C-alpha cells in the first residue's frame, strides 16, 4: 500500500477511533427509577369530600395507641384555596378506612391554612403548614408551625408565627414567597424545615425552588440557610415544588413534584419543555444526600395515577409518608381524579 492509499485509510481509522471515544465518553443522562419508587404497591383512593367541598392532600400519622390520624386541606367549591382553605382532622383504624371526621384544626375568616405536614418529636407532635392572609397578593404565602402533646387535644401555634416569612433576602434577592413546608430533626438534633421558596431574582418570572430554615428550638425562631436555595432549576426556566423531607438510615431524602418536567431537561431532552400542562401529571423525583444540604442527581420517586390505577392521567402531588415503628409504611399522594377524594396511598414494600 503506497502513501496515497495509506492517508485515506488512516483518516478513516482515526475518525472511527474518535467516534468510538466520544461514544464511550457520552454520559447516560437517563433519570432512573429509584428503589423507593420500585417498592411502591398501589392501594386505594380515600377521603371523599362533603358535597360542596373538595379535599386536597393528606398528612398521616399514628398516635401512641396506633390510631391513624390524617390532617388535610378542604376548600369550598364556591371559594379558592388561596383564600378559603382550612385544615381538617380525620381518624381511622387503618389507611384504607373508614374515616371519621374529628374536627377543624385550623380555620380563620382572615387567613387560609393549607398543605399541612405532621411529625412526632419526643413527646410532642409538630405540624407545619402554609398560611396566608386573605387580603395579601397570591404570591405572599408564609409558613406556620404548631405543636400538641396529644392528637386528641388542641394545637398551639408558635408565638414566632409566621416562622418563615415572605420577606428578607435570599441569594441577593428579596424573598417574596415561602410555602409547602416539610419538617425533620437532623442528625445533630436541630430542627429543619424544607420549603418551596420564590425570590424576585428572576422577575418578571417567578421560579419555585427548594430552600431550608433551621432552628435549635422546635417552635423557632427559624433562620434561613445562608446558601439557599438548595435545589433550583431557575437557570433552565423550570421549577419544582411540594417537598417531603425525611432522614432514614443515615441519609437525607427529599421527594418532590416534578411540576415542569425537570426530568426531561436533566436527560438532555428539551423538546417537550413548556408543552405539558403544569402540575403533577408526571412522575415525581426523589433526591438523596449525606448532609441534607448537597443533593445528588434525582431519580424517579413515584409514578402517576395512570401507572398505578390505569385511570385517566390526573395530578398526583403532595407526597407524605406514614411511618410505623421508625420505618416508612405508606406513601400518600394528593390527586385530582374522577373520584372526589383527597387522593390515594401506596404501600412501601421491602424498600432497601
């Protein structure tokens, strides 16, 4: 083979080697299904609304005698959750029910109470929730906290409420929104509230991010973490919300609603962005962290109502876990489906 023949041959070989190297180096961007999601087994829809009302979300917890309590939002059909939501309380002997109404936990003619999450800390129960004055703009949502020694007694709101305000500065921009809180006790015994935040940084757009506030005292005051937000996709023009945080077996976890198809963006597929309806009509995401500050690339945290029940696609949101003897037993999800229910629950079976 002479030099004139060798040159094109070498060029072909070199090109092939380069292509093979590029292929080998190409990263698999697929967002995989987590072992948590794989453990979920469909159960049933629960907690139908009274006539003239609609229910939304469920915060489940067992009391010291093993009775199941569920706290959730209920809103009149003639009103709007942003002004007219209240938090109500039901009990049952098991997640499938039947459920009995107990009382209205929080309601006010001047404020809306919405999206509760309930935990047990020592001998106290803790509820965090969204609270908003009826007269303020929609964006001006804030966060409250309340405690009780017994789920059969009244809740006492913190004197520091709202403990996370729609004010202050985050990442150099004014905080204009704080809502949808989730509470945990960290490995050092401090109290953490993860929540949905919005700042004025990207105005006129408003992107939902995940932030953190910490306190040494259960009822507060709580201070925002200095490097908030912890998770943000605002640079992609996307957002996430509805965090549910927990600490389990030495790791922090965060389950969120993928409101704007962050999954597709992280997979490098932006063609569908902006073309899907906002809200939980797609799988949720789950994040993992050693410190609860720096979060790994997410995986699929739960699937849609269609996946579990073979029904018309609807919004599955507001993840909450029911714990039993220190282990996650069921995942509860709000859902706007053909049934007038608060949502459905899934069994967490052999999660490892």
